[in-house]
C-alpha cells in the first residue's frame, strides 16, 4: 500500500504558506494527498466580528483551492470543518461534528461512516 498524507491546515495566510510548501514537497516526493482539511472555519457567523473573520477565511479558502490546483494533486478534495468551542469529545460528539463538514467545491457534506 502506498503512503498517503492527510494535510490539516487553517484558513490563515501564514499557515497556508506553510501548507503550500508542504504540498509542493509531497508532490515532488510523489506522495498521495487525498484530502486537505481546513480546520476551525467560521462557517456560520453570528456577529460583526465573526462575519469579518468568515470573510477573511473565505478569501484564504479560495487561495487554498488555487494552491491545490497549482500543485496538480489529482483526486485531492478540500474539506472544511467548523470551529467548535468546546471541541468535540468522544466518538458520538465527533460523529455529530463530522456531519457539519463541507467538501469544498461541491457544497456537499463528505461521506462519513455509518
């Protein structure tokens, strides 16, 4: 079986710069990256500050899409996960949280286990 990397990042410019370097190196090493997870997105902003954060994160998420395309990572999907405070704990809580993830570019929830 081939080695695969699941890259987890944040929708912030300095973090995306590191993610871009990592994706380039993984591609150069001919390693598979089936998914990039953008963790802790502000997907449902409720106040002015959250709306501003969400807007900035959307710009960075678009930049990440360009980075993935530029890296020519075939079959790589981008999954966005919402910020959760407190973070989910335990299998049941994690399963509920996973139902809120969005697969970028499709607007669909990614498949989860049953």
